[in-house]
C-alpha cells in the first residue's frame, strides 16, 4: 500500500509533503492533528494518502451516521471512531478520554467543522489538546501549491488568543480546493 500511495500522491497527483513529515511519530505518540483549510471532500483522500506516504497512524472521529454498513466498516479500518453529536455528553471530555485509554492515538480533524466558509474556527480541538495534555500538529491542505506543510508539535499555553494567532499564522495564504471557502 505504501508504494501505491506514494505513486498516487507524488507522481499522479503531483503533491509534496514538507516540514515535520514523520509527524514526530517516534517521540509523539498522541496528538491532535488539525487539517485546514477543509473546503472539499477531496481533502479526505489527500489526508489518507498523506498518512500512507508518511506511515503515520492517525485516527479521526465522525458523526455516527457515517458509520453504517458498508462504509462504516471502511471508516473504522481507516482509523475512524463514531461519535454521537446529538447527545448531551461533553464531547471534549469524551474525546480526551480516548487519549487516556490508548497508548498511541493521533486524532485528525478539521477545525472549521464544515467544508463551507467560516469566519472563526471551532475551538474543540484546542480544549481537547489541553484536557488530554497532548500537542497540536498542524498540516495544510494547500491545493494551490499541491502541498501538505506539517508543523512541529505545538503545546497549547494558557493564552488562547496568542495560541490561535500562532496557529492561524501557520495557515496564512493557504488555499483549499474550493479557494473561496479558504
């Protein structure tokens, strides 16, 4: 699978991965990985290919409605875990608990929470990282330059405003597949 993913990612699609391309996997076994800008369904297969190319095990959560047969099986094989977004349980606590229960868990998510244009990101990823005491690793979905830029691990501080300024700066000038949603 690795050679096929490399062939598709590098040769057929013409993408490149730069920066922390091993996602610090030897030292960071748990992390929140944020992928942005999330503007299209194409982001999913680019992320799956990047994961195969880098050989970094990652997970994701999705609404439970996506995890029905037969696609539910496929999503679980890819590292997906269903989450009930309608229940009253605290999602931050539930996801932070997953980090405690596992020896290795790198959860990838889109901080926008949608593929449409947003003016502010959801902050759940930030609170999960703080609660689980894990770093945030950022990567871009830059369709303009066909590039995934990957950051070093970043541990949130007690200054959320400064942290979001740092995070947003990493994504400055990055254009997603649907540029007007970036």
